[in-house]
C-alpha cells in the first residue's frame, strides 16, 4: 500500500510512484473526481470573484511530484494568490498591501479572502478516505493485498 503523508497546509500525499503503471490508468478518473470535489468547493468559496472560479483547475500527475493538484491559473486570475493569502500566510497576516492603479506613492491594505486552503481543509478527511479507498480497491482488483 502506498505511503500516505499529510502536511499542515492540508495536503494529502500518496506516493503513486509505488503503484504499477497499469493501475495508474484505472485510478486517474477516480483521483480526478476526488480533486474535482475540492475544486468545486473552492469555486463556491471564491464566488465573489468573476475570474477566480473559472481559473481553478485539477490535474492528476504521476512521477516525481505525483498526486492530485488543484491550481489557479495566474494569467486568468492574477489576484488569486494575494486573496488566498499565500504570501501573507508566511507572516500569519490576514491582509495584503497593494498600490491602487499602479500609484506606488499610495498603498492600500486589503483583507485576504482565502478560498482554496479552507476548501481543502474542510474536505481533507473525506478526500483522504476516498483516495485510500480507490487505491485499495484498484490494488485488490489486480491481486495486491
């Protein structure tokens, strides 16, 4: 059975490199479905934005960085990182500063509005259970114990 690791940001990591390639094809749709559930919750939490919900994508990757990754396209929603509070989280802040319309002489403070991290945290246990169940079922169908 692949190793399951967690980190403080709510990521659930399963080392998919240990799974044979034939099983990976079978797992991909189920892993994508699980990631889509988190992405849908993040879209709902970011419904205040016109661009962020449409910029959220789910990818299933294999290799060195294997797993389900939920990203926000920075070209479609460049403000998503600031609102998520990624840079602010390093200092545990709940706001960010920016110049208004590029005027670097006048800076404004704005509160963060996290959407991706809270969605991952809220669904963390369910996602982990779903992924472990899918991996175990696929492995048992292939004769692994």
